[in-house]
């Protein structure tokens, strides 16, 4: 699976660690930035390239890290085709994919530790969209809303 990852200064260390672990696990990982630590960078500038890669289907799933995870979630969801959520527990990491076809997981580098981050990433990447009638019906409603908002 091709994975994209991005982080601002508040998630830079976590992103670096995740790239190593994900690569060791056999994932094809593409780093969308920040490529250098810059305490003055802004999360919208960091998340947009990752979100566009997801929308353009250049990658299957994405992981974004900022201080709380909130900023990258908000910014990413402005890009048509992205279904991003701030995740803090393994149930939501898995269920967000299975029921809602979440394609971008957002994490708070300043609020959760490395062990939990890895558990969340693992749950997210191992989950598969269910595609059942009720989940697909709901997803299509979300996609229809998105089309209305982006026309």
C-alpha cells in the first residue's frame, strides 16, 4: 500500500519515526513535508500536498500530524475527495475506514505518545472499507454534499 505522510513542526519527530517504522513494515511511504524542521511553518501549507495526493489517488491513505491534529483535520477536509478525521483511539481508527472510508488520519503529536500513535496507525492501515449497503449509502450522501459545496 502506498502511504503519504505529512507533519508540521509539532509533528515532525513523530513523522520521522513513523516513516522508519512504516518502511520497515513494507509500506511504500511518500513524505509530503515538512522536509526540514521549521518552528515557524504552518499546517495548511504542509497538509495540502498530502490531501491533493489522496484526492488524485496518487496514494491510498495518508497520515498527518500537527500539535493537536485539529488543524490538519480542518484544512485537509477542504480538499474535495479527502475524508480526514482526528483520531485518538483504535476503535475510531479502524471504524473510520470500515464505515466511512476515511482516507486520511490526523494525529496530535503533542497530545498522544509514540506507542499510541503506532497503535492508531496500525489499526488505520489494517482496516478495509466495508462497502455494505448502509455504509455506501452514507458515503454517497457525503460525496453528494461535497459536490454541492465544490461547484
